[in-house]
C-alpha cells in the first residue's frame, strides 16, 4: 500500500511549522523556524528524527537553505 503524499504547499502545514517548538535538546522550547541553520545542517548530516518532527525539520532545512525563511515570519502567532 502506498503512503499518502503530503501536500507541502498546504498553508496549514506552513502555519504549523512556523509555530511548532523544538521539544528537546539545546534549543528546547524554541520555535522551529528560529532554529539556527547550522543546527539544521547538523541534523541533515546525522539524520532527522523519525515522524512529524523529522519531516518538519527537513522541510525547514530546505526552506532555510533556499533563503525562504522570511516567508514563515508573518505566520508566527504572537
């Protein structure tokens, strides 16, 4: 059975990504979109965690590597 494809262009996913927090480690409690790029590169090299967090970190890595992180800023809920 094929895994359902996730629509990476779904605005709800971007809003969730902009407002999710890092659940562990040195940057515990930080918004994922505020994580430093070198931290995301480190995860890329070591392997992203399994599950939703890993998917979010991988997407954020791609967003930041392409200089598009400014698109997430207006989506952060104050």
